[in-house]
């Protein structure tokens, strides 16, 4: 199945994980096998829902959560037993006439098993939707246990039980160990401990987990181990912390590896029921929600996601510890722009941030094990001019650099004016703007490192398409999506009226439109067709339904993507942002052009069609047919100007089409050339008169 990009690239672009986690997952994959995405899930780097969203972006497939009561037993009984039992695929629906099978799968690249399923059904085609691997595995095993012994059911035999990972990948004791080169490079870790006996049993255990562990106890052993530039992490036991500090102060070469403290192996396991990724992720989500509320109260929408992504990428380049990078992420979301910030340079002002005293209080109350209020205060001092970036004062080196990263990334995304012109001109303007703050908000070295990062990413990505996203629905969609889209630099405008949305999209085409299907279940199809006629605007639908047929039907009528439950609005915003960026980078010849759409009157009535085109101020030609009868109607900027049907023209031709009622088909095409008008009356008058004549004809027919 074709992919849009590699999974790791998509995960990075959606900012779901970082290079460090992906590198660790690749090492784990080489040591234990499996797919990259599930290795990241098992490491705790991402959730399975986030993986599902990334796969949907990669393969351009819909996602859904199949329920057991929605799955036909007859279809399950036709499936290969192991495919269902191993959670590889479950059937959703079967179109006997077209011989098309719909499946939910976790891995759309599993072509061998998809081919087996296709052969089992003798299907002509397979339609695929994505679902979580754990859900399919649980569902598949339950289905096999319940129906596997039915007459004519799945092949006999007990369901297979997968052993835990602890034993699944152990080498056979009777066989020779696999060559080291087959396992790939292992993550290198140094443990500094006062217990040399750990050298005997811990390295083999770590090696089975894809980690090359070196245990060191003396200064000589530590220096020798840390001389390897590929060491990724240092595990420092508490009883060796003072000695390690003394060695460092006594001339031992510093290490760029991350240093993590621990009390003992047993306590490290027993005292941490949750991983650091889970606990820090929970805290980040809470602070992010708080940022949404606070910025909403002030009526501002800072691009928190863009600032945090840049700050963390820079922190990684400067070798900062994970806890310091997470502290930066939290502090980004604790800042608020000053109320009069737009158009004003806050550097040198007495109060460069909004509600700063409240931000400091929140930073203190979070009690994060890295001084957040100190970082915020240092950043404030840089903006107000009370501190210089070249003078760390009482700050540690790490905190000193973190304050500069927070200051310069916040400035770039909140205060650098919008950049226009060619790619080169925009990059030159950004260099000038950031270098002007060198020696003020950050040292020149930090500024140049930031510019190098931007250049490596491909330069200034200011050509991101129209920044505005139109949200169509009740308060829910605006409350949920506006903050998430704001974090990726998008502005939102909302309306609860479908006709108003059509008018707004016509006046100023937005970067994308998002419709809440729950509010307009019967109108989305028509809205999609008319919107796509106007030039292929990106259109997304948010739904609470898990019905796969609904998702597939929405995609069939032209919706670009469907976001079903469970809703992760930051992922939704990231995918919308990525789609707009991709569209803006296309050449004019590659973009979807304003085109045409067709339907029959029993699906899309003629009166509804004309009213939608009129409200949308469309300039189109409608070609209509009913058996051997043909007609054409021209609408210029939403007004019916000319009609022809057989030997009739003008209003009489339109009346004949109205008399067809729900019988007939049509094709709508954009039109730019119009002949002399044959209809002088308003469109509403023509429609009302046509309906009146139709009623009279029906009455005469009834009397006859």
C-alpha cells in the first residue's frame, strides 16, 4: 500500500516524539524485531492512539474502533483463523454484488495476509481501515474462542497463546549466539555504582533489552567508560553522587551523555509504578490545558506548539538533560503575551509578558523537580534588560542556556513580523530579526545555532497556506479545536450555521474547513460537493460515530479526512496543519483544481442544488438529463441567467426541469463565459413559479 512518508518522519513532523525516542526504538527493533511504531508504544514514547493517527497520515486511510456487536459472525467464519486470532484483521462488511470486502487492520502493509483474506472471500477488491493493534488482538481472540468451533467455522485447533516478551525473543540455549552485527548497534549506558558485583549479572540482562551496559566503580573505570563518545546515558547511584562530583571538579573530562540518578536497582523499579514518559506527559497535558484556558481568558492565541518544538529541538542540540527539556516545554506554556504585544517589540519593556506574577506562582506550585520559576524569572530579566545573556550570574550553565532558548524562541514566534517574499528573502529577514536580538535575548552563539536549526529544517516555513481554519458546528468544536490549532500557528473562525459557512468560505477561502458531523449529519454530503466545486478546499469532518460505513462514505464524497473517536485534538490540529502545509508547497499545476461534481436527483434534489449554488454565489453550468430529455442551466454568481431544455429556453426550460422532480441526473461544472441572459426574474421567483405550475399539473392529473 503506498505511503506518503516514512513513519518516523511523520511522527517527528506531528511532534509526537523526538529523535532520541526513535533512535531507541530502532535499537529495540533490531534487538527484538517488531514494527517501529509498536516498539515506540511498548517503550512508552507514544500511545497507541497516537500511533494510529500517524499511520492514518502515512497511508491516507480512515481509522475506526470496531465493536464486537457490529461484526458479522458469518464473515468471521470465512476468515483464516490465524489472521483473526492474531489480531491481524477483522471483517467489517461484505458487498456480495460488487464482491468488495471491508476490513479493519493494524498493518496495511501486511500484503501476504491481506491476499489470503482476499482469496478466502474470492473478493475483487478490499477496502481497508486502520484500528489499534491491541483492540484487534483482543477482539480477534474473543471471536475465535466464541465461534471457532461452530459447524463449518474457522479451522479447528486451540487458539495460540503468545508468550511474554521476556521469553519470546530468547535465543535457543542449544544454538550458537547470533553474530553481533546482526543485532545492530546497541544503546550504550554507563552505570556508576559502589557495588562492583553488579558487573556480573546486570550487563547480560541489559543486553537482552538492546542496551550495552558498562558498570564502573572507580575513577579510572569511570573515565575509561566515559571516554567513549557514543555513550548515551549515565546511571549514577546516590551513594556515588558526591564522589562523581569530586572527580568532575578535579579535572575529569565532562560527558555530554545524560546523567540520571537512582537509589538502587530494586527501589528504581518498585518506587516508579509509572514511567517518566507517562508522568511527565500527564503533567504536560495538564499545563497545556491550563495554557489554553489562560490565553482564552486574555483573548490571545500564542503558537505554543511551535515555540515548544523549537525550544526542545535547540535544547537537544545543546545536550540538555531530558528533565531540563521538559522544564522548557512547561515554561513555554506558562508564558502569556502582553495584551498590547501585537505590533510592539516587548524587549526592553518593564512588562514583556501578560499575567507574569500568576505564571510565577503556577510555576512554584507545580513543584517540578527542576526550578521552573527560576527559568521564567531569568527569561523575564533578559526581556526587561536586567540581565545579559553572556552573564549567567547564579544560574547553572544548563539553566542559563535554557533561559536564552525560551527567550529567543518565544520572540521568534510571537514578535517577529510576518515574513513575505521568496524563500531566500524570508530567510534573510528572519536572520536579521533574530541577529538583532543577539547579545540581548541570547548570545550570538545561541542565535546562530537557532538559525542553523531553521536552515536544516528547510528554511523559513512561512508559506504555510492561508492561516485561517473555518470551524463549522456548535460550541464544542470551537472550544476543543481552537486552542489546539492556535498552538500550531493557525487562526480560527467559527460558525454554527451551514449556509453562513458556505458564504464565509466563498468570501475568503480558508486554509481548511472542519465540520462537526454531529451537528449536520444530513448536510455534510451536499456541503462537501459544493465546497469542492469551488476549488478543492481542504475539508475535514469530526464525528463521534465509529461506523466504518459512515467514514468510508464521507471519504467517497470528497472529504479529505475524517476524525473519529477517541478525539485527540492536538493530533487533529497537527494533521490539519500538515495537510495545509503540504497543499501550500504544491505547484499550481499539482493542486486540485476547481472542477465538477455529479449526482442524481434522488440523492441531491434540484431545488436544494440551486439553493446551495445560489447561496455560494457560484458561477456554473448545470447539465441535466432525464431519459432522453436533456437540459442546461447557467448560473452567474449564484443567479440563474439562462436555461435551455429541448425546444424551450428561459424560465420555461427551468420549469420543465422542476417537473422532473426526483427523476434525473446532473453534472455541475464551473463556467466563466455566459451568453445573453434569457431569464430576467430572480432565482427564487423562477423556483416558486415552477413549483406552482407543478402543483397545478398534479391537480389536473388527479381530477382526470
